[in-house]
């Protein structure tokens, strides 16, 4: 279930040359993360070059889509245009299983705002918004059949 | 530049403009008002100023870009406060108020300047515009946050605070001690936006949530206002109305991690630890020498972060550390005696720095602490070039530099 009150005035991701692979994968309902072909480290948000090895040989690879809630907020008063009718809503920083410190931000869906807790297991789900953009979202792991 | 000793630098004048939720005057005029008061205290004239330094960024997302209206940079001030002897100016960004003070300190220490004026001015536009993230294309740091309704100033710091609470088992009731103490201090500070408006623990716990775990009382209030300081040498400070405060340790550092729109607790801790290590490496002073601290509290959580990083208590211990009267004006470590940003309003560094100087000068009335000798001020957020400075009543010898390579 998408967070309520979706509005066409919401900010829409604008892929650039570095991030296009992420949103292209999301459009196909896949979570893909940028990875250095040389040292195999993962990066999100994507980087211009791998800082430790300075390689520009970076590509998007599918990940398992599972992780843990690292940080979690409930927005009661929003400063984001188009979200005014959706409050309260949850957003979280998810640490993906692939690598410590590999984080993505998403809304928490299929649970009530404020219900999910830090440390809880979550799994990616995909939500098509009013602009036709597919957004990776996360739901409690047990809630996904 | 290795030849010749570095000169010691002091703060010889401080000034605030009026600070209020909204003022009719553009902040360019408020910056001049604050600067003139600081110069008057220093016993100096506009023509004595030969250097200007500031952190020019507008105070919130979505701000306009008119110098003198939305922010006040060296461009506006060099014209509005024209000194015939100006010969150096610097804008520090990323940075903060103390970062720009440190730029000015270097200009004086190396002999480039005699008198450097440093200021910070903040504008709170009327209506809903403050900090608003507009719809449309989410680009840059917002690409991965704004489509989810987060990434604005409140949510980006509520995120790491949520982890702090979860990781260490801290409770919002404990933070009440800090915020109530700030407002008690602001209530006896005539420059504060919350002058004569203390709050209770019940007020704090009942306050409206903005981005949980931050309520409205965890966030400093946007204001129109400015603060300024005059930096100079000990010799030039003889004309000052009050005893000068010595700059006896400093750091300006903000190691970036990830994206600014989504900060992570552990990244903040690491960056603050690097800033703190840089600070203590410049001085013979240690945390146990500090009589009082003014630690940035634009969001309440920052003060926990800095108490721990700077070595006043261990990781995850700040929520316990601040209890039992320790941080009150008559406690063992008086904290944010001006009321901090939460009590004075969102003018960034001046509530921390100017308060530290005035406490050393013994001018703080009902909130004056007993015989302070060493006060620490920290401003900014640790991933975005925070500033750290030790202000002392007497000069303190710097820590000996490492030997030059043979």
C-alpha cells in the first residue's frame, strides 16, 4: 500500500549519468546498487569513481533487497511539497545486507507510521507513483508473502 | 612563512542586532547593526577594519540569493560598512561562524591583518517558505530522499537522533533536562528570542511533533538577526571596553560521508571525533580544564554528539551525563548559558561564541557562571565543516608543533 495522498507536486527523481542505472532497474522492479568491478565494494548513492581504488569501472548489480532499519523517523509536519496530505508517514534509512554501511532511504510501507522499529528486518517492495516512477520501498519482512 | 613568530589573536568586541521571529529590516541592516556594536565594544572604527570573514550561506533550503536580503556576504558588508583600509576578505563554505573566525585568526596571526570583522546574519521570510523543498525534479542530494518526503533540515537530523535513542536506550525525557535548561538560560538573556519565556518538562514532553523523534522544541526557531565579533591582536585590544578573550585552541573540519540530505549517526560520530582530535591537538588544555561549554544545538541532538566526541563523557552517555544539575549555570559544566540556539533563535554561531566571550568578561548577569577561565564553543554540524574554539581569559601557550622533518 503506497503512503496515502500522493500528489503530482511531489519531487520526482531525476536520473543523471551516474544514477540512471539505479532508476532503470527500479523501473523493472529490481533493486540494483552500484558496485566497483575491481574491489567489489558497493556504493549508494552512486559515486563518480571508487574512492579507495579510484576505478571508474562501476556497474549496477542486483541485490537481495533485504536489510535492517538503521534509523527511522515519522514525519508529522512536512517541508516537502506534495506530501502535505500524507502526514504522518514513516521514512527510514535501511542498511542493506550486502555490506555494512550501505544505506538506502525509503518509506516504510505495509505497517502503520511509527510501528516499525530500529533493528527490524525489512524487504524491498516496489510502488508506482502518480508520475509512473517506480520507487523502491521497504516493508516489514514478515509482511511480504 | 616559517620565519617570524605567529601573533596571538583575541576577540575584543562582540555585538548582536535585534533578534526576533520577523523584523521589517533586511538582514543586511541587522549585520551592520551587530558589526557596529562589536566595533564600539572593541573601541575601534570602521576604518580600523582591514579584514572581513564570514560563512555566507543562506540559512535554509529554498532561500533566495540576494546579498543583504537572503544572506549577508563580504560583498554586501564591504559596501555597506566601507573601510578605507580593507585588504583581505574570505568566505568560508562549507563552514560555519567559527570556521570563518579561524580564517580571520590566521590572517591576523600571520600579520596580514590587524582587525578582522566576522559576522553571521540569518533571515526568516514570512509565510511557509522557510526550509521548503519544492516539488518537481529531485536532483543532487535530494534525488534519493525527496521522493520519499524527507531530506529537509529537520528529517536529515531526526534520522541519526532516532538511531541514538534506539542504540543507547536514551529517552526523550532525558533530553527535556537539556532543553528546559536552555530555555531557563534564555529567559534571563535579553538578547534571546525566548527572553522571559522559560518552559517546563511537561511543556517539552507535550510539544507538537515535527519529525519524530524531534518535536518543535528540539528545533531552533527561525529568526531575523545577526551577530558579529572583532578579532585583533593583544596590543590592538587595549582600546576595548571589556577584557579580550584569547583564542587558545581551534579546529574547523567536516569530513563528508554519504549525502548531506541523509546523515547517519555513526558518520556524525566519526566526523565529530576527527574535529575534536584536531581541536585538542592545538592546545595544552584538556576537557577537564573547560569551565563551561556552548555546544551547537540548532537541533537538540547535536549537543549529545559534541559532549561525547569532545571527551566530556563516553559514547552513548550524554543523556545520563546532563542530568542532576551538572549543566545548570551553577553546575559542574554549565552548558549553553546563552540559551543556545534553541533559546536565542536560529542565528547559527553567535549564541555560542559571543556568549563564551561575555561569560569570560563577567557580563552575563543572572546567568553568569563563577570565575570562568576556559570556555569551549562549537558551531555547525560535524559532516559540514563544524568549528571548534577554546576561548580563555588568560593566554594559554599553544601545544608545541611536531618537529620539522630533518
